[in-house]
């Protein structure tokens, strides 16, 4: 393994291998790249929030990450706040989003639309506005071709997973996807595992409606993320075989939002039935 050598710029007098008293245990202060990598190696979390990271330091972390082939993602970075949120790739974290995305892709292929969808995956997507440069790397994502096939194009679907992250933190990330993409992202699907349940939340944006109001370009810029579906999957170990219970029925993803057009003959909304969700939960629990 290569050492980070010159990448040891001190940015804080606080330790980088723990948090200060009263801070979130998932929050650390950046001191140098190697200390950060050591923390990533030791933690059992799937997410860390790193403070005091400038854009130049982010570039350095990214370069050394590539050189050492480190497998973690930059979930979010903002130059103004100097906050970097890192996703640490654990088997459980990857199963949470990849199993859903693979099922989605299977349905896309069944409709004969394999060549009409592009997998964007965890590519870095960025935006720049008056508060500075911001960027995100998702878990699973994709969009229609050719509409979203460009280098800087945003996906229409984002799937984000969390284990150690709280629902509040996941929802903050969800809102960032919509705002940073200038509303180009159409569906954000959050999947959260807490050890006893798997919680799915489907978020879409809606325009706040006022009596007599008409849709304008201004109103489109003020869309609000709305929770359209919540599905909870629980596990019952008292049965033989072990049982999984799904609340709220099937998960449905809008074809029109995903492909930016109405469905044609043989095309339909993407649906994860109760049986598929039970099988998804069973596969997730294998890695617990």
C-alpha cells in the first residue's frame, strides 16, 4: 500500500481519529489524508462526515484514493461549509441499493428498453452556484438514453442506502439531489436498514398548489420533495422458515418520470411486488 507522504496538511488541532465530546460519533475533523484513511479502515460505520475539507484537500484525497484504489465514495461535498460526507462500501450497504437497482434493470430489459437506459452508477455529479462548488457520488443511479447520456447529465433515478446514517441525514441528502440537479433528478429512493427493519421511502418533487395559480417557470423552481411511498419490511425469526412482512404493498416507480415520456405499447410503471420485496429483504439480512 502506498503511503500518503506529502498529503499530511494539518487543518485542525482536533484529532482525526475520533469526534469531540458532544459531536456525532460519525463526524471527524480532517487533519491529514493518512489519518482519514486509517479512520475509514477502522470504523464499522458505512458513513463518515469529515469537516474542515477545502476543495484543494478534496482533490488531494481523491487523487490518493485513486492511487491506492480505495473503495469509498464521496456522498457529498460543499466548498462553502467544507463538509465532506464519505460512504464506506460495506457488503450490507452495497446490497441495500444494488439488489433494488438490479431488479429495476431486469424489468427495464423485460420491456425491451435495455438500450434506452444508461447506468450512471456512482459517477461524480457536480453543480456550482452562488454558495460555491458542490458535488455528489450516488450509490445506484441511471437515466434514459439519449436524454441523460451526456457526460454532465443528471440521472432521473437515484437509489441511496444507509445503515449508520440516520433517516434525517438520508433525507438531507435526498433534498440535495433534487436541488443540485436543478430538478433534473425525478425520483430518489431511500433504503435504510436499522438491524430489525428495512425501510424504503420513495421521494418525488411536487409544485406547491395555490388556488387559481398557474404553472410557471418560477413555480417549477420551487418544487418540494414529497414522500410518495413508505414501505417497511420486518423479519420474524420465530417461524420456520424465517418470514418477512411487507407493509403498504408494492413499490411503484413512474415510467413517465424515469424515461421522461409516456409509456408506449408493452411499457409500464416499474413495480416491485410484495414477493420481490420479501426476497430483497431476505437477501439483505444474509449480510447482517
